[in-house]
């Protein structure tokens, strides 16, 4: 795959402090799960090239601190973001309740219909008796948002474990796929079409982004 024609997809990770956002990103980026790693207290990012629907994607993942004092910082990273991974921990009732707050934060300055989200319930490796949020509860939340807001994009839900590498690739590939669809949706609204090579057109930032590395098909 020719990386010179890769498309920049920017994904932001949102959710409460210590729900596993940073560790999930580490595992996807090929790093080992680290029990001793502290929760992220700032903002960090990494880039990985992947292939989605035969298109090379330069996936830029922004990992935001989940503490209240980082809300202002988090807002600044929504500009030109293609998709959001919204995290909670299946053993933490409060983190699930707070997804409404993070969801509202994500859409504060955006049209809800144009901004795709993937809901992630992390830490499913924990003993079943510690689970307080069920798959049914999470899927019901997704369905309610879809119905209430008449969203353009449905909200997929994944249960994950960074520790056991369960559904880690899947959530990022899902985000990238939704990001591509989002670009098409925006281009269609602006009366743009595919270029002569049938490659997706992004905005100027996407077209001018310097592409580095290799694309991986996992």
C-alpha cells in the first residue's frame, strides 16, 4: 500500500481517570501491558499506519487525561478529530455514569450528526462478580443516544481488556472506519467527490500531512 496516499484519521480517547485509556493505546501501539504504569495525567499521542477497506490510514491517537482539571485541555484536541473512543470501566459505576458528561463535552462545539463515537467498556478480564456494568446496559445507552439524537452514525460498543488484548485492534479499526465514513459524509456535504484515483479526499491538513512509516494489515 502506497503510504503517500494515506489519509490522516485523528482519534481522541475520552473517559474518566484510570479506566484504561492509556494502557489500551499502549497495547494497540505494540507495547506490553504494564501493571506498574500510573494513570495518564496529561495529553499524549501516537501514530500508527493501518489499512482499512483497502485504504492506507495514518491513525493519530490522542490520549487525554481523564481528570476534571483537564477538561479545558481536552476540548482543544477536538479540532479536526475524526472519531472518539469513549471509555468506561465495567467495574466502575461512576465511570459509566460519567460517559454522558464526556459525550456532551465531545459535542459541545460539533454537530452531533457528524461526529462518530465508539463506546468502550474496559477491564472485562476482571472477575465476573466485580462487573457492575453489563453489555446490555452499555448497548442500551448506545441505542438511546441513537434514537434521542437521531445520529447519523450508530454507536458501536466493544468490551475490551488491555491486559489480555481483547478487542483492542477492533476498537481502533472501528474508529478508523467510522472516521473514513465521516470524511466521505463531510465531502459529500461540501459537494466534493472522489479524486481521479478513487482515493478519499480529506481537508487541506489531511492532504498536506507528511506521511511516515508503513501500513499494517492486522
